[in-house]
C-alpha cells in the first residue's frame, strides 16, 4: 500500500508533542535532524518536517495527506482541510491587547483604530462579526512593540501567560479565538485503511491520557 505523508512542525512549540504523539502511537522513526522527510520503519507513513505556516497549504494541495498544526494557523491560512482529531496540546488564545493606559474600554472603541497583528484574516473576521472596522497593520513578528512605537493603538496576538504583553506595557483586552493542535487531513481521505489505523491509535493514546 502507498505510504501516507504527515506534515508536522520542524521545530517550535508543537514539534516535541507532535513527535511524542506519533511515538506513543507505536511508530518507529528517526526524529528530525537535517533530513526534512523521514520514513516510519513499522508503518506506512512518511513524516515531513515543515514550518507550521506551510502545513495547511501542503495538506489542502494533497502534497501531504495529514498534518498536525494549530487551529490559529489553519484559520489564518483559509485553506480547506478536514479536522480529524483535536489533540489537546498547543493550547493558546489569540487576544487583542491594548496599552495599560489606553482609553479603549469596550469593543466599540476599536472602531477606526489601528491594530497590529500577524493574523490579519482572523482579526478581520472578528471585527466583521462585531460590525467594526479598524485598520489592520500586518507585521510578521514582535507585534507587542507596535503600540509603543506608535504603529498601532492595539495588537492582536497569541497570549499564553500575558508576560510579553505586560513587559511591553500592554494588557489583555478581548479574546479573539482559542486554539489547540489539530490533526488535519485532505478532504478525500476518509476511507483510507492506513488513516483509520493511525486515527484509532491516536485516539487510544488520547484516551489513555484522560
Ligand atoms: P514556525 O517556525 O514553524 O513557523 P512559529 O514560530 O510560527 O514556528 P511557534 O511559536 O513554534 O510558531 O508556535 C506554534 C504554534 O503553537 C502556534 O501557532 C500556536 O498554535 C501554538 N502555541 C501554543 N502556545 C503558544 C504560545 N504561548 N505562543 C505562541 N504559540 C503558541
Ligand atoms: Zn509559523
């Protein structure tokens, strides 16, 4: 049978837990060192090690059959993929943060303001749901310094402890969406026997954790 391909994060916050989950499923493979693709020795599966941002697109295009990636990244990518299983790790919340001394007090106060983010699509959707229009300033990182530099009135970014907000003179203001790691698949894959076996193993690993 043809091997399936699963894309996981090469390095970063989801890498270790993604590798651990696959190992706990009984899969025997070499972890990422310099090779970006590895074959599982005892299962019909190849593992691709990628930047997380590229995973939804690879899966949507069928270059990978499966992927493990955060919901925030899936949503932002706007790629069409199937949710196969919520994985319970990589939990975080995308929030709007404002300067400690900001005059912004309620959501309506965001109207017409400038908001810096690396998540323009998710932010746009959130604003539309609340009938707000704001100026979205898309930047690619270090979002928390934008208000202090005068680039924006607020930010929208992933917050876990709030430490980064605080040390940049910001405070959390509103939750935009929660996120956790998800096992995704391409859309036509549902009846594949390799996937069924893998999915059963993933689910029993998750059940054993409960
Ligand atoms: P890559 O190099 O693969 O693009 P990255 O720097 O974009 O990595 P990471 O910081 O490794 O991404 O985060 C990967 C994912 O982990 C996030 O997209 C999110 O789903 C999840 N996550 C969980 N907790 C946090 C957190 N405190 N901060 C940021 N992301 C978090
Ligand atoms: Zn990324």
